[in-house]
C-alpha cells in the first residue's frame, strides 16, 4: 500500500486549496485504490475535526511545526535512513515518522519561489526540504513559479532541481524554469489540478444546509418570475486579496461590486454572492476569508441575512463541492478568485475575471476567453457592469466555446497523476 504525503493545501479556509487537495486524493485513489494519505495542514486542528476518512491522516505544517519539528527532526533522522536504520524512526515525532514512511510528497502550493514574495521563501523551502532530507520523492503539481531574478530566490529555487517532477501551470512558468536550467525531462506543463475535481471527492460536509437553502431560494425566485422572464443567475465572487489592494490604493472595491450587482438586479437577473475562501468563525479576519467583503456588499444592497428575493448571499463556511453546486446553477459569473474561475470553467460556466496576476489570463487563453480577463486596475464600475451585461448576453455561445476546450484541459490535469504513479512504479 502506497502512502502519499500532501502539503501546502488545507480542507478549511481557502476553497481553491481544498479543491486541489481533494482532487489529489481522489485522482490518486482512482489509480491506487489502497493508498493512504498524510495531509500536512497549516490548520491541523480544524482539518482533523472536518475529515473523518480513516485513510487520511492530518498532521501539522504550521510555520512553528515546520521550523521546530519537521525540519530539525527530519535532518536528524536523515543519516539513519541513509544507513538503513529507519527502524529508529519510532523515536521521532509522529509527523516526521509519517513523512519518512511515505512513498511521495505532493506539493500543492498554488504559487512558489516567486520574485517579490521573498517573505514566503522559508515556507516554500520548508514544505519540501524535510522530504528531500528523508529521501522521499517530491512532486510539485501544477503551480506558478518564478521569475528567479532575485538573488535570494534564485538560490532557493535551486532546490527545484531535486524534485522528481515539477508541473508548471502556464507558459510563463515554463520559461522561468528554463532560466534556472530545470530539465525538460522532469517538467510536465499542465493546468491546475482542480480542473479534475469531482463532487464526491469532498472530505468534509461543510455548508450542506446553506447550499441547499440557497438553491431552493434560487428556484423559488425563478418560479416567481414566470415563464416569460429573461432572468439569469449571475454569480459574483469577490477576493479579500483585491479588497486589501484596493484599500491601499484608495478605491472602493465593495462599492464597485455592489454597483455591478445592483445593475444586474435592476435588469431583472438573480445575483449570487459567493466566496472562494471562508472563515465564518473569524469575521474580522480577511486572510483567506472573502466573507467580510461579501457582507459589506450585501449591506450596501440592503440584503437580509440570506439575501432578498433575487439576491442570494453565502454567509458561512461552504466547502468546495458546495460552491461548485452553486456555480453550476449560474448562467455566468464574474470572479476575482483564481479557483472560482477554475471552478466556473470546469463546469462550462462563462466567466468574467477581475484578477491581479498573469495567471488568470493564461488559463482563460486556453478556453479562448482571454478577452474576458481584466486586471484589477481596470476598476471602472460602469464599464465593468457593461462588460458583465455582454457576458450575460453571450453566455450560451461562450459556454459552447468553453465546452470545446474543456476535454483537453481535463485530460492534461489528469496526466499529472498518471505521471506521479508511473514515476513511482519505475522507481
């Protein structure tokens, strides 16, 4: 029975990371039905409470645990492993023992080793270094990396050459890896693994009741409109990241979204405000939590806790599977979260993106949707509302366009898991 360690993703909090984690468990199980999994989470207590799968063990990868436990004890255990004395692992902490017994470490960092994000370099290094010390092959599945012009980042990125496989998520990352001499033989360009997500992959039951209630509200509003109505359900997913950038730059991001939503409601459509990162029990926390932004937008629109007749609002923790169910009910969506974009495209739902990185445009280009991706600096609310109305009008032909590209993207996402298992079988 193979055992896979998975790091840099969690079940709770960021729903994009959750989708990547659950997809990885699900697709590796498809190929390796008896496999066991050790998830190294930076929310270990929360994830343990959510996951009841007996073949998924949750261990800590908090910064404190990485620095004080995983790294130093892996360093101590490494020479014993090299001498064939792995039996001594029994005296080490459980998180280190589990890692030493794994056949592979899957790193799901969405972005890593990027110039300008040097403060995250210690985390980028410490998520993979303990496995390398213990001789556990490291597979970095689809993510953006580089550029590597910063001296400190370029030195740190030298560790990438010790990975068994690196999956660059887009042409820009491929070129970045070439600048540090990374070999093509251990590179497999591919799309985000969440394109291969399936609803039954879920490891938690978060938000099931709220999702059911929202879907019922949407159906009731649809029925109340009558057969002659031309309403569409338009999803709007904000980003706490862009909200923070807007505050620093002096513009009103919640007001921008409220203007778009109000215009759509005035047109007779339904609007669904949904997150892609949630920490409902921490309403004052904006890191990995879109709910405060949603609350601000809803307040501006005068919404009751669940919304009004045609405005529907996600207020609590909803897992990745639940969010996919909601997005599937939308005719189209405007989003500012990367994995909200991925989720919509994976469902064939046309999407308009207001993002903050080249990573959005790279993905949209694969679906012939590049013209629907904008940088957050283009935050004229009236212009964005007009573009959203164009999206609503073109949704059927755009859905067909997405559907034509989707099979190839889905196959490329699956190819990453084939490559992991094949390389482990070859040894």
